[in-house]
C-alpha cells in the first residue's frame, strides 16, 4: 500500500490510519476497526475557490484535517468525495475536481454506522450527483447522527439549507456556515463533546 501512495505522490499524514498502522506494525484494517470518527470531505472543483486571504478552501481543509488526525491519531477515517468517493487511509485527499457526490461518501460511511461513530460531513455546496431525495433516504438509515459543516459562500442558501436538513434528519448538529479557517477548531469541539455532537 505504501508503494501505491508513493506512486501517487501522496503524503502520509501523521496520525492517519495508514501512519498509525505502519507505526504499530499492523494492517490498516486493524486501525479502522478502532476508529470512531468519520470525516467526509468535499473535494469537488468548487473547493479550489479562494478565500479572502488568497488560500483555497481545499488548502484550509487540508490544514484542518492534518491537525485533527494529529490530535486524534488512528481515530479518524477520512472519506473524500467529488465525482466518486473513497477512503483516504493516508489522511491526505487528492486535489479537487469534479462534482459533489455526497451520496457516494455516505455509502462508504455507512460501513461505520451503528458503532457510536461520530460522523462529520464537510462541504461548500449542495450535491449535484443525483437527486437530494436519494441522499436523504440513505442518511435516514443511519443510526448514528451526521454532523454537518458548511464552508461555502453565505449566498449559497440552497447549500446551507441542504446541510441543515441532512443534520436534522439524522439527529446531528448543523454547525451552519463557518469560515474554512475555523474548520479544525469546529471539528475538535464536536469530537470532544464541547459542542453537542
């Protein structure tokens, strides 16, 4: 697996599933079995939009994800989604491109449901890969709440409303719209229980 990451020119983030597995001399699957936090991160092309300081939403999300994995080593499963969705065992998502396939992320996340897992869905817009009703139907099957964090524009009322509805449907926390630079702190508060979630 490490060879695959090197071929892809991918970093392995300290505290990621792959990093912890390597340091313990176990398979990533063994670490996944102990993980209790699932972060689903939007890597659609809109994540390349720049914020006021000139950095992209994606860059700020990577900073937050790096910090979270270091703070909670081996506990965080990262799922990225754009046209498709996949687990990022190295802890580093690929560069943004494509659509916003939230359903694909939820299909992977469902494998961790029912184990008192803390789910976090981070996106800068509403999904554009199929009808919202399909996503809501799948989300309604989750036993554990899905907490939603919107990092898009204030004017994207549809995206904000979608995330709010998804959180409400699953009993999760809707953090509302936050600045991408606050993403790491927001997730840490949710994970540690210092903010309902």
